[in-house]
C-alpha cells in the first residue's frame, strides 16, 4: 500500500475489510469459497506520493502507473483490486496457520 505511494494517513480507514469463508458443494465435492470486501479503500495512481521514483516503479510493475488514457480511475480501481487480493492471500495464510496450530505455537516460543 505505502510502497505504491498511497497516503499513510489513509491506511487505517482503507484497511477495514470483511472476509467471508464458506464451504460449498455436496459431501463428495466440497470447496472453500473465500471473498474479501474492502468498502473504504482509497487508492490513487497520480499525484502525491505516487510521483516518487520508487513508488512509480512499484505502480509501473503492477501496470497501473499514472492515469488511464481511455478511462479515468481505471488504474486506481485496478490498484485497489491488487491490494484487496493481497489482503485475501494474507487472510487465507492466517486461517491456515490458525487451523494447523502454527500461529499459536510460534507465539509460545
């Protein structure tokens, strides 16, 4: 988030998220459905910290540097989706650590 030049002051409100996990399917073919919603995320790809060279490099690597030529706001929206997908991966990792007991064991040392 900050590595892409986002406003540090927005990290608190932008980090609010709802993660849902649900088993779907029948007993023979079950799958886990996971979704992450970040209703308050604020991202930008122009101005402010996004003008710094290191942050521009990160945005460029993600393919969202600057304003989208044809559709203003598209790059910012794509960056928000990348951030949300990263949060989802972290949530899944956390749940895996909780389920197998690794999280508790690591904090007992």
